[in-house]
C-alpha cells in the first residue's frame, strides 16, 4: 500500500496538476481567475479543458459531468461522454472550453419553488473554478453553479459564493480602516464535523421505514441504550474500523482532508471531521463525503444513516459547522492577538458576529430547518431551537468590563487593564467545552451546532456570512465617517455589547429554565418546527439583508421559501404513508399471528387439562386484541389526516396542518405498535428491532 502523501488528491485536477499540465501563461491566467475572480477568456478555457480531458482520459475517464447542488440537498450530475466521431468511423476524445464553462442540463424536474415553469426547462450550469475538478467512477466531475434562464440561482453554491463575496467586501473595508493595505481577499473557512450511524445492510433491507425515509418510524426502546456512555470515544469495532480506513482512502484520493474519526455518544453512531478549508470547498467536500460514506458502506455490508434522528431515544446526528474568517495573508480574524491593536481588531470581528447572530437568529434557525432536524432542535435534545452564543466565562467577563468601562483583572496575571486592549492571551483549554450551546466560540472560531447531519452546510454559511457582512457594513459606515477612529471604535464595541448581550448565554442550553428565560426575559426567538420559522424568511428585515448584499433576489427568496416548505411536507407525507403501510401490512398481521397461536395454545391446554383457566393466554390475547384495534383505528385516523391536506390551499397551510395533525397522528400510531413489540416474541415481529440495529455491527 502506497503512503498517503503519494495518493492524496490523485483523483483531483488540483494546483499541482495544473502547474504540470498547463503552459505558464495559461496557468497564470487561471490562477488569477481562481484567486481574484478575474474573467476567463475562451482561449484559456480551451487550453484548460484540453488539459483536464487528457489528464482524465489517461486515468480511464470516459465521461464528464457538470456537478451541481440543486435544492434537493443532494448533488446532481448528468454525464456526457468525451467521444466525438472521426471521419474514419472511429471516435476521438474531445472536450472544449465551452463545454467546461457552461452546461445546459434539462432542469425541469429540479425543485425551483415556482421560479421556473416546467415548460422553460432550460437551466445553466457554470463552472466554479475555485473548486477543483475531480474524477469519480470514470467521470470527470466539474463543480458548477446552477441557474435558470434569467440567471436566477437554482442551487446552493451560487448564493454561497455571493455571501462569501459580501463578507469579503465588507471585511476589506474594515481592514483598510485598521491601516491594512496588503490583504486582497478575506475568506471564511469551515470544518464540518459529520455525525452518522452505521447499521447492518441485511437488517436495513428488512425495514421499509429505513429504506424509504432514512429513519425508524417504529421501534421499542431496547433494554440497553446509550445510558452507560460506553460507546463515546470507545474502541472502534473491527468492521467499523475497516469501513473508516476504506472511507479515508477514498476521501484522501479526492483531496478531502479527512482527519478525525471516533465513536459518538449513541451506540452505532460515529463522527468524521476533516481539516477546515475555504467555505465553498468545504461545502463541496462535505457533499462528496456524505456520498462516499454511503458508497463505501455498501462495500462493507453496511448502510450509513445520515438522517438527523434515525432512532428515537438515542442521540440524533448533527453537523458542527466550525467557522472562522481569515485573510489571504493567513491571519485568522477571530483569533485573539498579542497586541492591543490586534485585540481591538479581534474584538470588532467578535462583536460583528455577536450582533449578526442576535439580529438574524431567525435566519440561522431557518437555514437549518428540515423535517429531520426538527426532531433534534424542537425536542429535548442538543442543541435547542433557541439560538444563543456561548463565549466562555473569561471572554464574557472581559466583555462585561468593556460594557461598564470597568477594569478587568486578568485570570492569568492578576494584572488590571482597561479598554479594548485588555484581552489576555487565551489558553486554548480555557475556552471550555460547552456542548449544549447552538453557537459556541471555541478559541479562534465559532462552532454552529444546529446544522442537521443530512443537510448541506451551504445554507447555514450563506446566512452566517451575510449576517456578519451586514454587521461589518454598519461598522465600516460608522468608522469611515468618524472624527477619531479609536474613540469611535471603543464606543461601537461597547454599544454592541450593550445592545446584544441578551444573545450571550454560557449556561446549559438543554435546560427548560433556559428556554423560558430566553423567550420570556430576553425576548429571543423560539421556533421549534420548520413551519414556525420558514415563513420569516420573507420578513422585511430579512429580505432587506439578503437583497442588499446581493445574495438573493426577492424572487429567489420566495422560491427558497416554497421549496423548503415543500420538502418538509413531502418528507413527512412519505413517512406517514410508510407508517400506515407497515402498520397495516406488517405489524397488525404479526400481532394477529401471535394472538392466534396464543389462543390455540389455550385451546390445546384446555383439551389436555379440562377447566384450565389459561390466565396468561387469555390476558395476552385480550391485550393483543386491544392493541390491534387501537392500531387499526390510528392508521385510519392518520390516513384521514393525510387526506384532509387536500384542502390546505397553499404550502404554508399544508405544512402547518402536517405539524398539527399528521405528526401527532404518527406518534399516536407508533405508541401501540411499540407496546405490541414488547410483548410479541421476536419470531413474529416482522423486522429487526432497535437492539438488533444498534448493536448488530461487530
Ligand atoms: P471537537 O469535536 O473537539 O469540536 P474536532 O477536531 O472534531 O473538534 O473538529 C473541529 C473542527 O474544526 C475540524 O474540522 C477543524 O479542522 C475545524 N477547525 C479548526 N480550526 C478552525 C478554524 N480556524 N476555522 C474553521 N474551522 C476550524
Ligand atoms: Mg468532533
């Protein structure tokens, strides 16, 4: 086996390959496009396409595809082969600059939220040269943005790139005010920690709920769950270890910096974290990672569950979005500095984030809203649906002193200092590990923990980048017009702390008392379910933010609103239908079979022992019969609730009805089914149990 450095990125048309395969002039020109967004001319595009094709064909590729991220949340690809007929009856392999730059997939079946009538099927994909092309299964994949005929974004990459640009624009203004003339570009960097479950593929195949919906819709609590905390960071089982090793290899070949892996809290739950990289690339890589996780699992007789809540009663899965802002000169703007000057700049960026999170709590909540994620955020689980910021005691104390213009006594040195230069050097371990906060400062980055495990990280970062861009815009406007920069800066930082301290919370985010305090005393928003929050995407302040920074147009926002609610409705409807189907065709017959055998046992006993009371059998049959009646009734009620949606009118009303009638109906149906499971012998039960699934992989 070759050493990792030898094959890392071997499937990627990366900088090394470009340098080796492009003329100096073409390379320089392409680099300018990648680094500075300079326009690419067709001559350069042709040369790049040719080199890409030669490189790919030499590695066995036959096809190319524009790889994009429509609003379905998964990636899409339409493959074209490189072949082109030659006069002698053979073929040659061709790929032009035009094909590299733009594609025109028939896009009529991708969700667009009414943005594009289906008769206008055309959509465009446009090459994103900032994310490297790569090889996957004999296909050259070219990362692209996806838009409609009039340039409206139909994907997640386009607004993400726009939001990065918005942040860059405003951050540069701030850096110039601090006298920095060197920095040409400010980027956000992201390291997403990805949680997932692994279950045995044979068991998975026996459960229609897992196959159709990605989560279990039935299942009694097993005798052992996660109460012993013996899985977290525990020894990795051989089959899982083999899977992880194989997965790492695949990811490394794709140039993905897979770094950390461990068992998570729930049995059968694991985590993978890459080394952080530029926002846009991290997003592409996370999509690829999720795809590879599933693909590699199949080779090991496993299925990788990315759903946010595959099992009731054990922890769900999230994706911690570690996020920071850094310059092209390598400075992390969220890293506390050594000097008063650096500290002032750090405090300003820190305040910008605090203000952004407070002003746009709703957008952050909306950015992670899916039917699956509601099971985490809306329930008694980490993190809550209320957005707050964790800073740690030390930083919170410093901000407190700045707010009141009071001296700060350093924990380390005991020295008293004043003003914005008070920041002591952080010891990394003093930024303690509050795991319950939705948005935690962890030394030199923020960790946004609300993102769902199956979701793209694009949406969360779009909102985060834009909201912070807006804080910076406000600051830059104020500071550019200030008489005295230092005084204005101090006043502004103090004012931000005063105005936005309600969003800072260092306590236990799971606590019910916190939710009460957050909502009643602090006036923070609490939107437990997707239909509660998504309509606020169109609130005037949110539309103003996103349009003024040119991240979305109003029309695009309306389309996202529609698509998000549609996805919510469709997801839960599939679940409801699957439940009804399983209850009718699998669960009821299983209970009946057991009841029948029990009745037969009683009859046989009575024949043998005339007058035998058969108390156990009688009780069991009564109980089973009552449960089947209840299940039968609840299936009917659920089906009626689904039928009633026909009268909803619009997607918002439908989503609300689903929240208020379908979801509760599903819980009511589940209850007697799970009860029946606990008294029905395994040989009758039609599918593997929680115990089988959670402890079945060795
Ligand atoms: P933990 O589970 O302790 O929070 P992990 O090592 O699992 O930590 O994940 C931390 C993630 O944060 C990694 O993806 C890491 O690359 C990323 N990260 C570290 N520093 C930064 C930074 N400055 N900006 C963005 N992400 C970062
Ligand atoms: Mg981690």
